């Protein structure tokens, strides 16, 4: 019978484990589900780039990944294939700017064996004395890029929710491995929480570093980790200027953004604090071909 620990391999056994290990936070960002603005991916890449880190464990992606549904990339160079890029799912040990250690689980979202995957993460949580897990990703929303980005917070206990959300009630959504993991951890009595940053829907397919910046700040505020953000702040400012230039060059795109600003400001000023999606949102016809052209131009400028 296949066991959860068959899914991963410990590659660094020098790290202290068990109850005597220092308590840690685990941050996870899994590629494959919704991640508007590449918010979760950019967050993980940023943390690995700016903080000291080491690889702790490697998951056996061959058991978890559907290669035909999400095909890895390979380079064709003149007359041969080179640089095959296999999918990975890895657990890293990082150290924040105050010298506090935490874990980062990043890579492809499992397509298969979700329950075994959750069991494997639970084993790693107990092994490294993790007291809190935090999941991050981006969601597209009808909001303008010219206003502060909102966040949807969620957790296994109400006490862990750090901010009020913009809607009440329930909704049925497609699950992801990350959301399933939070459910399973809650059922096991483990503390788990997460943040979904609200990315302007017209920028959802682009790299939007401002979204990752919001997630880094949210993780720091929720966990007390001292996470550097200057590189993201600089990139977000540059991207913001580029988007502003593209919007100003198009009357139709400007009209859409102005309408979203009006809607956002009205909702922000409302005593009811209703959903930012409520009310009159621009229709698909109003967004139209001009906004599609705007996105295409933005992609071309980023490539350049």
C-alpha cells in the first residue's frame, strides 16, 4: 500500500526535527490553479532569491503530475532538443532578516493523490515542528490597478483571520490542492491560513509584482516574519508606470479603469462595506476588443 512518505525524499538530514525543533511557519505556493498576476509564483521566487535558503525535501513529481495536461517545456536548438525543464515540488528552509527560520513549499500543484499529498505535508509539518501554514495566490477581480490591492483572508480558526473580507455568506468553488490542504489540516487540528490577493482582471494574465508585494506584507503581518520587499517594491513601481502609460494611450482602456475607480471608491466609502463586485461593473462589450489590444500591447512591452 502506498504511504504518504513515499511521495517525498528528505535531501538534507542535518536540520533538527521533532518537538525539540524551533517552531516554524510554512508558506506554500502551488502552481497550476488560479494565480492571477502570478502572485503566488512571484512571491515564492522572490523569497528564494533574497533570503538564505536550503533544500530540505523533494517530492516525487512523477507520481503527482499529469504530464499530458500540463506539458513541461523543452528547447529546440537548430537540430536537437535541449534544456528539458521538468516540473518540481520542493520544500525549502529559509531564514528571514531577523534570523528566524521558516519553510517554503513551492512548485507544481499535484494533479493526483491529493489526500496522500496532504498526508505527506502533515508528516513534514510534524517533523519540522510547524505551528502555522500560510497559503498564497492571486485571484482576478473587477478592481483598478490605481487603488490599493485587497486581500481575501481565510483560516481554520476565526482567531487566525487577520482582516475582514469584502463579502459574507458561502459560495461553492473549484478546489485546489492548496485549499484541500487547509481543509485537511483544520480537520487534524492544525492551524492553517491563507491570502488571495485581488488582481485587476485586465492584468490577471501578466506578471504583476504589486500583488506579490501585498502577499509578502500580509505574510509578515500575520506571522511576524521579517521579509524583505524592496526588490518587489521597485519592480511594482516600474510596472505601475508602464501600465499607466498604456492606459493613458487608449481612451477606451482609460474609460474602463475610470469606471472601476468610481466603483471602487463608492464601495470603499460605503458604510455597508459591500462587495467591490456589487453594482454596475463594465460589461464584456464595454471591455471589448480595445482592452484585449491593451493586454496584447502590455505583453509586447514586457517582452521588450
